[in-house]
């Protein structure tokens, strides 16, 4: 097919432009395709991880209901080792700690709660885990350790009533009524009117 002079000049310009930029464009397009495929693969992997972790967590609930502490702990360890990035690992650790407490396996409960606290994946569970860990130390008479755990909580505002209430318990165990009163007063201020903890705190304050 014959081209006139103007068309030949246009084709020459296109050819020159492609020779200059074609490799770069193909590289960018190829990378974009790999990124898109990688994202789809990562999303599929995350969905599979979450589904598998959910199945293990369901097994944990059943084992806990059956009071099979060994199986509960084994499943929790599996979640921590293989599915740490899923919410089920954090929830499973709290469940395992509860089961361990119920079966007088304090060391296991402490381990599971500390795992949640040390992880960066479960900020919404850290405060609850810390308060429960402090309670275990308090029951053991390790008052200083309990207070250290509570003081280490970052941004406790969402659960301030719970944290301050437990601090009051620790201070009472340490014989410091003034600080206990201060903590319980702060806890009461942080309670909503419908929070059942408010009545408990009022009773503690009255007992002082």
C-alpha cells in the first residue's frame, strides 16, 4: 500500500517515538499487570487465611464448651503460629486464656494474654487482655506486676472505666486507700449510666 509524503512523515515520527519510549511503556504495562495479578493473589490468600482461621476458631469454641483445655491450647498455638495476621488469632488467644484460667492453668493464660498485648495486630483487644492479665497477677499477689501492666496501657480511653477500676483493686491490695479512691472515682466518671460496672464501683467507694 503506498503512502503519500505526509503519511510517510507521520509514520516515521511514530516509529521514532516508539523506538524511544516503547520499551518503557511495555515495561510499565507489564509491571502493572503483575501488580494487579499480585493484588488478586494476595486478596485470595488473605481470604483463605481468614476462612481457615475461622474454622480453627470454631473448633476452639467447641473444645472450650467440651472443657477440653489441651485441644483449646493446641488450636490457639496453631492460630498464633500460622494465622497471626487474622483477627481470629487474637480472639482465639483470649478464649484460650479464659479456658486456661477456668482449668487453673495460670501460666498458659498469662502466655496467651501477653501474646495479644505484644502483638501489633489487635489494638482493639490489647486493653482487655491487659486488664485480664493484671487480674491474674493480682490474684497471685503480684501487685507491682499488675500495676505495671495497667500503667503500660496506651490510649485506654475506650475502656477507661475498666482500667481505672482494676487499678483501684490493685491499690487496695497494696494498702493505698487514697489512690484506690482516686482510681475508682475516675472509673465512675468514665462509666455510662447504663454500665453495670458503675454500681460495683459505687459499692467499693462506699466501703472505703
